[in-house]
C-alpha cells in the first residue's frame, strides 16, 4: 500500500492509496476516510462503509462530492471508495470508444470472456482482496462492513450484498441499476464481460440483482434504496419497479423511496448520504 | 441570463447560469444555490452569501466540493459562486503559461494595464453587476449580502469587504491571501494587472487587505478567518500574521483561527463551511 495523499477533514483524514491488486492484475487506487476514532494513539478498529461509484467515476468522485465525511466522522464510520474498474495501458477498454463500458465502468463482476477476464474482476477485488489489504495497515474492523453505491455502484452494492449476505451487514443504494440484464448499460457490459450466447446469458443472472432475488438470494435486513423522481435514467436504465416486484415476490424487505425533483447527479447523492450513513451505522452497532 | 443547469439539492436547487457581463466584456458563468425558502409559489427574497473561489477554480468547484448546500438550505441562505476570472479566447491569460495568473486567477480587482484592463474587472463585476443581474430573475435580497472566499477568493472577500463595508454585511475568509503585495502570487498578478512602476505599486494598496487596513479601512463587525495549521502556503503566500497585526493596529475586530492538521484543500473548506454559513446567517438576521 502506497499512500498517495492525506487531507485532514472533519477531524478525520481523507486518504488515497495505491494498491497492488492480484485480482485486477494491476495497481489500483482507493479512497479511505478515517473518522477521528481511527486516528491517534488510542485509535480503535472502526466499522466501514464500502461505497461503489458509478459510470465514469474514479475513487475520487465520491470523496470529493458526496459530502459523506461530516456525518461519518460523527458516527465513527470509515468510508472506503474503490475505483470503478481496473485501469492502465494494458487493461482493455470499450471497443466502441464510449464511456459506459471499460475504464471507469467495470460493473463489479468477474469477467469470463477474453480479453476482459484478465483484469475485470472487480467483484473478487471488492469482496475478497480490498479489506484484507487495507486491514494490514489501517484500524478497520472487517467484521463490520456496510455496502452502498450509486448508479452502476448501486448495482454493485445490491449484487454483492445479495451474493454475500454474511460479509456485508447492511446494503443500500442510491439510484441503482437494478436489472442490468434488461437495460442497455447492463446488456452492453455483460455482453462483453460474460458473453452473448444463450448459455452465457444464463450466467448474467449471477450478476443481476433482480435475477438473484428471483433465484432465491435473500438478506435478513431491509435494503435501503433512494431514487430521484426526475432521474433521466429512471425507466430505461434503473428500473426500480423490477426491483420492487422481485423483492416482494422473494419476501425481501425493501425501503424504496422516490425523492421528488431529484436527478441522477452527486447533488442528489449528497442530499441523501446522511440517511445512508445512519442506516449503516445502526446496522453496524454505531447508533441505536 | 441563461440557465445552464439546475439540480435539486437538499430541497433547494443548485443552478448554473451564463451571464453577459459588461464589466468583464464577455460572458461568464455563475453558480447559484437557492434554499427551499426561495422556491415555489410562496418564495421569498432570501439573503445571499457570495463565495469567491481560489486560483484555478471555476464557478463549479465550490458548488461541487464545499458542501455548503446542506446548512445553507437549513438556514435559508442562497450561495452565489462566481467564476474566478474573465474567460474566453479573446481574454488574455498568463504570458508565463502558469496557473497562478490569468484565466482562473483574476484576483478580484479592476486592472489598469493593457491588455488586462479590457476584461479583468472582477471587482466591479462582483460588487456592481452580479447581484443586479441575478435579482432580475431570482428571489434574492441584495440588501442582505455576506461575502466569503477561499485563498485568492479569501483575498477578494477581505478586500471587497473592506472597500465596501455597507454593501456586504459580513465578511469571512478561509485560508486567504492576506497581504498580496508581499507574496509571490499577489506580486505576479498585481504586476501584470496594475503595473510594476513605483507609482503603479502605490495603487497596489487599494487591492491589498493589509494595506487597506493600514490606510484606515474598517468594518464594524468582526472578520472571521480560518486557516489550516498545515497549509503549505501559510507563511509565503497567505501571511496571516500580517493580517493579525494590521487588524490590531487599526482596531479591526478579527477572529483568526488556526485549525490543527488541516491543509489548503477543499477538504478543509468543507470542514469549516458550516461555521462560516452560520456566521453570515447571524449577521444577515437568519439566526440568533
């Protein structure tokens, strides 16, 4: 782990690290906000929220724009913001030259198609490699993890949370891509990373929140999902109604909230971040 | 006024406008956060804080990174974030090709040297043109204005606040360039914009907070100034000790606060923005 930068922020520290990732077969960057409780001579291991960002983001967008540090500092919660894809000259990116796949758009799954499978393993990186690496140097409690994210990162939070209910104690999402097998962003990425044959498309279900719910994945506690009613991607890309129906049919508790007038931007994320932090803080034993 | 974008944020709206500025002899952009009180059918004219940003910033940096909207929405305070210089292909920029003068670095004064004097009139734009333009369309109360800023914008806030004590009811600054005539950033910009001859340098005093205080400018209420103790620009560029002495000698009340471990970044701005908003809200009659 190489410390790239550290800024005092709300009496905690907003840091940026470079990691060597075996899963991604490359170096990657990650943001870590440490609350005051995790600093100083009497530092203690604190719970953490892993925040997965959306299309085109790096590890820095949420750290700079979500405004999570103020409430996280008060709650004693670390906030970990991984990059959204593998990167580097050796990492293939979108053959179509667009921004919705490739660098900045890894979709939080483990690719099986060449050439993507060499690097595009964001699922295994986030679930199995990130916390062990961070915990070698930082006072984080890997047994108390929450998971959240925005847009493509909301998809990641729902999928990883449903696949690993024991690893993440709480799961929430802001404006998530809920049913990627049935929206253009998801279909494009899954087609490249997982393949397009009918057999390959059966594997898509493992990386789709609605399909996972249909196939019986379940979490004990409620999923918290916030969406802006004026989100321009609402119906075509996010498909919250599909999520609502899948949760209902699988008896999965879901708190799905539409917020009047809000769009898909970080101005919406910032407007609801405190309630997500508090949701996770409760599940992680930081507040009653 | 052309509305470029509008995002709901903390039940208010973060907007961006393009204005035609006579003072700047060009178009310019400005951010406006309207609190909930200023929206809807029963909107009322709200007080505003003008926030002047620092070197390299546009109108967007503070809107995206300072995290002011949450508290401003609660207080009923608008936040107006002008760009930091004139811009455009016809606007001359730094002959030295650096980032500390020219586009993104107008230093909030009225230039007298050619070719700068044609466009570089940020002082007159902020003091005399910005609010009348905004008030033609937005429910803002131009009689209740606060002024603040960061770094070069902190210099702007102090200078404009000292020159126009009746126009701005309250003045604060985060990590301001306090004594530009005596620091490299200020000397470079003033040399271009105002001239370098001994006679020209006498005019520098009109645009230097410390010199204005030495020459008798005074405000009734206290100046609030916050600075990070680990700011890498502290001694060479910011020179808060000069400000402290000038205020003391001129019986100008000053609340000068050093914050342990903080640097010059927006992570520091975000960490202290609420106390600045509250300082202005009190002066503007929004809280006791």
